[in-house]
């Protein structure tokens, strides 16, 4: 699941009778799926309310698919897709925007996706542009040079953001061996080491039909779309990628701690635990409920107890994004400089409560209600629904987007307690701190708990 939105935290307060656990957010009866002869997967959710369609190509070619020497190539390839031109020699983005549509693309750890939203009457005109961009983007060395400068500017824009730095810091700390530890998009030195041949080879290897799902939601007839994509992609055969999954990262056996300085008046603290992968769907849903209990706005335990009651933290949040391989539950807190160890102990105390005490029926019901409301809000639009199904199609199977709510609603207090004990220990976490200034200078005396001390917390 994804980070809880602020609007969902408010929505739960007035959901009332509108919330019904037995109602699916994404209706399976409206969804069809077909695999074409070349292995291309086509998933369609037909919705006729508006004459609009959202269509996306989800390619299993995120940063996890890079070898170490290829770091940064997945994001660069995504950028270069926009250099593709149609028969009129127009680039992809201007062609879509000229029709009043929108186009975007994103690189994640597990996949890349290219999204288009357009009036449905233009879909037949748009599909050839999208398929050509995905399968035969005409890369050149000159285009690569231009896109490298764009990517480097993006890096510079993010460089001074404390939240981005802290996020990269905790993933590097938690993953010493697995490629999840590398920044998505690589580093400046990674990009400098990439050759044009490496970029072209990565595209040729992974941008093949059997490694891609096309997902569409909106005013479109499923049989027509499958037929059109069969026609447009007939010349692209299935090709094995030859990729081997990396060895899983062993969970830490003792705390991994890194401290850096932050030239501000507060400290930013990230604590992270290795969390279940999509292979353990029941555990994924239990972890979603656990992070909801911890971080559900003003009702969450971190804010209610540690921010408002004890005033140990200034702010607190929780995040868990399901991944193809074990990902991270990340608890983020802003604290006053000098109180980092106190904050660590307080957070570990709340983690220990989850393992020691099963949730009450009322608290679990509230968490389920909030998670249902959040999932409903995050699947309001056609492109949101497309994103949910494509997300799960890329890491496992699109059907989990349809079955997610029923799995969440089946969770029990005992199951959540078991998952907390399985994943959230007092010594298997990673801790990254961006330490703020104390009395005008960084506090070099901030003291953190050792594994043995953490285990002795009440």
C-alpha cells in the first residue's frame, strides 16, 4: 500500500454509513484481461461515465533490474522514451498534448510506467504513438546527452531537500547488498559512467512485449483494445530478458545507525524495518493496518501519544510501499536536537506494544475503516485505477488491486500481532538521523541506544 494521505485521515471522520466493508473499491465484474500471442498483457476496466480513457504501459524495468554498473540507466531510458517520434516526426509528449491529453512517466524500483489520459475519441490515434515510443524509441547519442543534462538538473533540484536525502540515506543503510539500496536514478557518478551502448542495450533487453502490461480504464471496449494492440505489436516478438533476481537482503541482526548533520533547527529521524514483499499478501495487508495504526494522522499512536501527549516528537509519520521484494516500513519523526535518543526509545516502545498487545476490536475496526477510505479515495479517477492495477501487475498480478480490500478486512488482531513480532524487532531496524543544530551548532554528543539497551526497554 502507499503512504496515508491527509485527506483520508479527515475522510474517516465523516465516512459513517457510506463505508461498507463488503463493497469492492474496484469492481472485478468490469475488468477483463488478455495475454496476446507475443506475451503482452492487456488489462481493461470499462467505464462509460465520461468519454475519457487512461492508458499506460507498465514495464518491468525499474532500478532493481539494473546491474551495479548500469545504475541510473532505467530512469534515463524512461526519459529517452519522450524523444520518440511518430510518423509526422512529432515527439510523443507534444503529440499527446496537442490532442488535449496528458502524459507522464515515472521510474520506480520495480517498474517504469508511461501514462496517457486522453479523450476516448483520440485513443486510436494515440495508441500507435505509445507503442512506438515503448518498443522502438530511436535512441541517439545526441539525445542521450540532452537527457543526461535534464536528469542531472533534476538531481540538483533534489539535492538540498532534507526529506529526499533522508529517504536515500535510510534505503542505503537498510540494503547493503540488494539493489533496492541504490537511489532510483543513480548518482551523478553513476550517470557519468553510462555509455550509449549500455542505455540502448537495456532498452532492447527489457522493453519487450512479454515484459510489459498495458492497462486501460475508461471509455474503451476491451475486445477492440486487445485487437488494436495485437495489430500494433505483432512485429514485436516475445524475447526472454535473461534476468536473474538478485539475492534477498538478509534482515539486520543489530541496529544499523548513521548520523549526518542538518543545518537546521530540528533533527529528522527515520527508523526502518524490513517489511513483507508482495509474495506474502496477508502479511502485506497486516503491515498496512499496522502502519495505519501508527501513523493515521492525529488518531495514530505516534502522533496521539508521542507528539501530543508526551511531546517527545514534533511531528511523526509512517510509510510502507509494497514491493516485489521485501521493502521497508519507515517511521519518520521531526525532533528537537538533543532528543534523538529519547525519540528512538519512545518509537521503539510503541513498536514493542504492537508485538506485546493485540489491538482492540475498536482500534482494528477504525484502522480498517481508514484504510478502506484511503483506498477508495486513491482510486477515484480513471488514472488512479489504472495506476493501482498496473502497480500490482508489475510486481505480481493486477488482481490484487481487486482483492486488496477483502484481504484487509479479513485480518485479525492476532494476525497483526504475529506480523509485528515477525518483522518489527528491537534490534533489526535501521536508523538514519539528520541531526539539527543545538545552540547554534550541530550536537556531536547525541547518544543512541545500543541493541542490548533497546531490548531492555519497558
